[in-house]
C-alpha cells in the first residue's frame, strides 16, 4: 500500500515538475534573476504547491493515521539554528549556480540526460561528503 | 522588468497544483514528507534508512516527468553549453547543503510552509535569498 502510493505520488510530483517547468533550469534562473528579464512563473508554482499541500496537511489533523495505517512522521526538529541557516545558504548557492534543485534534477533526466546525470552524480557526492563529517554532539 | 513573453501562469498553476497534490497524497497516504533531498539522501544513507518506498517515489518521479514530456510533445528544449564549472560544484553544494539544512524546495518550501512551519519558512527565505544573490553575481557581475 505504502509503496504503491509512493510510486503514484512520485508520478504526480514528476509530472508537476515538468508541467510547471521547474525541470527547465533556464526558467528557474530567469525567476531567480531579479535584475534581468524577470519571469515570475515559479512564484505561482510555489504558491499553488503550498496552498494545495496545505489542504492536505490540514485534512490530516483530523486523522489518527495515514491511509496506509502508519503513523504520521511529523518532523520533530523545529530548531532554527546555524545548521539550518548554513545548509539553506549552501543549497541556495548551489541552486543559483545550476538552476536545478534535487527534484528537477531527477525530472530533467528525460529532457537533458547529460546535464541531469552530471548534476545528480555531483549532488550525491555532496550528500556522501556530508555523511563523512564526524557526528555533532548536539 | 517582467518578461511577459516568458511568463507561463497557467502551466505554473497546474504544475504547482500537481506538486501540491503529490505532497498531499504522500502525506495523507503514508504519513511522509515529500522532501526530495531527504528521499534521495536516504538512497545513499545507511541501509536502515533506505526503504523501497523512496526508490519507488523517485522512479515514479522520473516516470511522471516522462509521461508529461511525451503527452505535451515537449514543453522546453534542453539547455546546451552550460558551464560544467558551475554545474558540478553547484550540484555538490546542493547535495551538501540540503543534508546540512535537512531540506530543499519541496521539503522546506512546499511541505514546510504548507505545514505552517517557521523552520521551513526560514529555510526557504534563506535559500531563496542565497540563490538570488548567486544568480546576480554569476549573471551580472562575473
């Protein structure tokens, strides 16, 4: 049940990334380039995404468990700390350098396999590098 | 200066709604957050973290993109000639940064804000500002 739902959700997500053109790095960069010819499309993408997802999250508050029977994996960490800020900043820099964030990196495999493979490989390398850091004592 | 020729409001709204629907489906259906950096990160994580549903989600993602590509006849051309000196180190930073910050545009941006998480909103504002500054430097300064 969980696996089937994940597969379908992934499919809808990927279709959304393509249709919204978040999978098109030039469109993303045109949105981030405030000083250039500004394309506000991504503002609507995020706006619609947040509102629709918001409905889903609100509905779940009336539920004990997810449809699969599992408990909700509610994120417990609410800290706004240096790790969060530093991580977000580094991610933002990388996003600005490439025009791809993780999801679009996968979605772009069907349009631009050369760039997507290079991007995903380097991204995974970055993730592995992070995992090599000694564990923090929080 | 708004580029009205490039602006695609209807595709943006439809695509964004699909993304939101997918996040809702994953949450209501399985109780999990549709944060791609976390889902992808689990693939290279310890064997305990790696589960079938994550691989299936990513598989579905590529499949959904492919279906949309075929059904639409191609909405955009692949980018050509982009500098690998930007693409590869930038991607490395995305991988490292999303692990450090525990999220990306889908995890913090869509799901975080949809859940009314201050942590998600803060992260989103931070990476948006960082990305905007970076693009300004790359395109207009260097």
